[in-house]
C-alpha cells in the first residue's frame, strides 16, 4: 500500500469514528429527553387509550393517559438523587375507570362544587348532575376526567404533550360548545407546567384544574401528616355541612387554616373546636392568595423532611383547593398493591373559587364567545437537606 492509499484509509477511518461519535451523542440526547407512546387499553366502545411518557434531561418522568388527561405518574429525586413516584395512582386503565377518586385527573368543565347542581347565567337557568352530597362536583357524572382526549406531542426544547377535547353544548348540562386545550410540559428545571386554554360559542362557566394527589415520601410510604406546608393566603372560603361556600371569606389568622408560615399538616388537622375542620373532616377548603395579580406567582410549598423533597406551586389562578385525602380509607388499592389509607395524599388544586356561578361577590368564572380562557400552573420540584 502506498502512502496516498494509507492517507485515504486513515481519513476514512477518522471520518467513520467522528460519525459514530456524533451518532452516539444524538442517541444519548434522545434517551434523556423523550416522548414515548404506548397502548394503554381500550374503552368499552373499542376506542384505544394511549399512555405518553415525558422524560426530561435530568431523568424526571411524567406519564399521561388520553383517558381523562390523567397524570398517572410523576417522578422526582430526593436529597440523595434517588427518583421515585410522588403521586398516587393505579397500575391499569381498568382501575382508573372503576374506582378513581380523581387521582391525577384533569377536572372540568367546572372544578370543585356548584350548589345543588344549579346556576343561572344571563337569565337562563341551568341544571347539572348532582354527584356529591346533593351538589355538582368536578364536572358531573362524566366530567373531563372520564372522556377521551386527543393527544399531540409538541416539538421543542422540552418534552410536551397537547391534549384537546370539545365538550358539546348541553354536555353534563353546561351551555356552549367548549373547545379545550391542555398542555403538559416537563421542563428542564424539574417543573411540570400545565397550560389550560378554552373557547366557547355560548356564554358558559369554566374552572379547570388538575387533581393530582401528592405524597413526597415517594411510593406513598406513609401518610402526609409530617409534610410541611406553606400557603401564601391570608383568607379562606368557609363552607356549610355540604362543603358549599357560605359566600364569605374568613381570615386565616388565629385558625387551623393559617399556613402563612411553614406548618406541619398534622398539627391542627383534627382540631375538635373548629367547625370548618369538622365539616371538611380535615382540610378540604379553598385558600385565597394574598397576591391577587393575574401573572404567574409562587403560592405554596410542600416540604417532606425524610426525603428532602420540596414542591413549589406557581399559578396564575387566584386560589387553591387544599385537600388532604380525608376520604381515603384503605379500600382503594393503588400502584404495586399499595392500599391508600386516610390522608395518604394531598392535593393543591389551583382554581377560581367553588360555586362562583351562584356567588356574585366571587370573581367571575363566566366565559363568553370571543374570549379565551387561559391559566397556567407549575409544580416545581427541588430538594434540601
């Protein structure tokens, strides 16, 4: 072999090595930031249900199913860098359809309660399903948590999934064809961002939220009573025996509802002297943020001491429903055969106030043709020693 042939051979070998290195690097990036799709079963009418897994570069994952737009799993690292699922959920579609207390669900057309399933808008009376102590809860018997959404992966620097659904005029008693888009984005900084958007062709009411139950121990190893919570709210919405707002707002100062400073969940959750605690069987109330601005703002944090996990909630909404899993009783078996007992999860459902369509003093939840409903919530994870 002459020197020219040797030179050409070496150049070819170098080019091949460089090509392989580039291909390896590309594959690594694909593995660390991905959107994977797999079959998740089918509905009784034969329609297929899919499960999407979003994975960011840090290794955090979010699993979302097209049935109900449900967040079926979300992992986050502890102080030692060990990832674990920090939500409550099930192992199969069949279980989600059979007995799901809204684990991870997208909630609508109206999150929270509407008194006696009735409201009047522009002089027209509407009647909704009553599915909770004589009231309408979380969109009715077949709310957004029980419908099939259309999913589209979103191209970009961060894995995202866009879900769309159009609720027909009269569906569950609500007026107007409501076109809804919800986008889940798993951000690089270990935040799960949820963007909600909706338009209507008739005046209607809208209050969308997500009903994920969090347990920062990972795998729901115990109840959430030792979680330390801060809520930047100086008032909350008192309720009657059926958990419908009285129409007033009450200061949290001097009550078990004061989380303006970091407070262990279990410290006052069973206060026998507090009527609101009795009505909710613990915390199942709406807190009104001190910051009433409509921009994205930090409103709450949760800290779990044994793992060091921290959850920070940011939102454009004016309030949050803080619920402490009071109705869980161990009869619901979750992932890996784990029975979810009382207070094994907590919810931070960012929202407008409950029963706003019947409460003139509350911020409006009315959406009219030509308007666009837009809200954003971030669940940001970090750790501390």
